C-alpha cells in the first residue's frame, strides 16, 4: 500500500502545484480566474480522497493486527505500534486539512470579491509546504505500518501452525 500511497501523494502534490501555478498566472493576469477555481476544487477533493483512503487502510489494518494479536496470543506491542502510527498519520491529516481549509476559505473570499488576495497567495504557499511535509511523514507511517502488519501476520501464521487447537477454538 505504501507504493500506492506514494504514487497518489505525488499525483496529489503535482495537482496542488498546478493549482498554485494557475493561481499565480491569475495574479499576473496571464489567464482568467475561471481556470484556477475548478482546478482548486479538484485538488481539494483529491487531497481529501487520498487522506480518507489512507486513513481507512490504516483502520482496517489495525483491526487485522488486533485480530492476529488476540487470536494468536501475540504481543500487545503490535497493537500499540499500530495505534501510534495511526495517531501520527491522523495528526498529519488534521494539519493538512486545516491548511487546505484555510486556503479554500481565503480563495473563496478572493473569488467572491473578484480581486487578488495576498492572504490566499500565502495560504497556497502554506498548502504546498505543508503538503510536502505531511505527505512525506505519512508515507513513512504507511511504510512502518506495512512492517507491523507483516510481522503480525507472519507471527500469527507461525503461532497457529504450531498450535492448531488454538485456531480451532478461535473458529468455534
């Protein structure tokens, strides 16, 4: 999943970059503002979609890890690791959504007033910087989560292959 997340994150960042470029072009009066707004909406929706997708993945893998720990009698530290990764990812998600919401709000105001906004320009720059850092940190969370899932499932498989009675009890 990490490779998929990284691919989506790179695509997302490129769309955010294109949105910023069209915004700068609008400020310079090189293109009409009608080109920037749909791209901005697309980039905001894409950012939200990728965050929801990754958060859902972390939630599902946390459940899988929990089941492996409880049914296989594994170390509870695997659950703690999974929770910590999800917590870190969630903090990054909240930061990115806050920055993005600020940029959308200032952009909507500039669009409504039909005049350039220095605050929106700064918000756009903040989105780019914030997204770069957040997506980088989130990709490391995804990689670490991948390792925890792998350890949990391998340990579960080894444990249940040595103790088949335990799996029969868990099924019944």
